[in-house]
């Protein structure tokens, strides 16, 4: 009988409570995406501190939820695990320069999650994200359909933002994507983009967007992370919001 009962709440567990992870949690909690949140971090004092801080935020929000910190036992009944753990990207580094260090961290996390009986969907943002997602999937043996990379979701948001500045239209109206590696080899689908379903290429010339300008636009998008890192040493609000958007899509079948 219990197996047939409809699930009425969702649980998200975060692994890695640094700036990216906590930005994601704050965004998710603010939007009321789940009812339960868990925090796992190699530094238990930090994860406990974030638990206490985030529960204060919950007290002022219209939607009620709970947050708890702990060990990997938290993943057992979770619907979604979001992994942001890993060392940050340093000034002058590409994301691929982080492979060796973060692969070791990801393997350890993957073993711990599998050992504790997790059976949900995993969303990964640790860089280089496409490589780390592959490492995690291979170590756990989980179905590839249930292991998702944040990939170019942030790049896509950045591209739509830049276009919104040019066309003076909300970013959500643009049907255009950044594809491929979340990094310097990504590709923007500007030739096939739409504004509310209308092909954009038909009006590029009206806004002075020739091939050179479109190429420059893509370069602005993929280099934006370096612009932020060089100024404040890390990016976290943008990817936090992107992770929240993906999480909502997963949990609400959007």
C-alpha cells in the first residue's frame, strides 16, 4: 500500500557547501522548489553553519521548508542530489586545468553516494563539468539518463542576456542556446535562434549584427567567467540560479 501512495514532497541534497552550492540552495529555497534540503560538506562545521544561516532565511519566506546538514546518509531518500564540490577555478586557468584535482574529489563523492543507496537523479556543476559528470556516472554505474551536467545552461543564460541588451527584450523570450563543452570550445546557435518563435537571422541586419559581431558576441559569452573570476575570484550567483532552474524542471516535470 505504501508503495502506491503518491509522494507529496521533494528532497534535494547538496554536496559541497561553498559559494556555488549555497547560492544554489538560497535560490532554490527562495523559489520553494523543494520541501526538504540536505547539506553535505567535507567540513561539517561549514555545512552546519550554512544550515543555521539558511534556516533563518526560510523563516522569512512564504513557502515552508526545512534544511539539515549531515553525512552521506542524507542521500538515501533524496529525489535530487546536486554536486558542486571541488576546488575553484583560479585566475588564468581554464576549466580543463582542474581535471586531476577535481576527478579525485568526484570519485570519492561518487563512491559515498552509491554506498548510501541513492536512487534519484544527480545534477553536477563541479568543473570541468562535462568531464566530472562522466567520471561520476562511470564510478557509480548509474543510468546515464539520471546523471545530468549543468553543462552550458549558464552559458545559454549569458547569451540570452547579451541579446536582451541588444534587442531590449526579456532574456526568456530568446530561443537560442550554447552547446558543447562548458568552456572555451562551446558553440552558440545564433544562426538558428528565435525571438518568441520568430527567426532572429531575419532581423540581425537591422541591429548591425553581421558575422563578425555575432562571433564577438559568442566570445563575450564564453569569456565572461574569466571576467568575473579576475575581479572577484569566483562565479556563483549565475550558476546557482541556473542549477535552481534545472532542479525545478526535473522535480516538476517542466
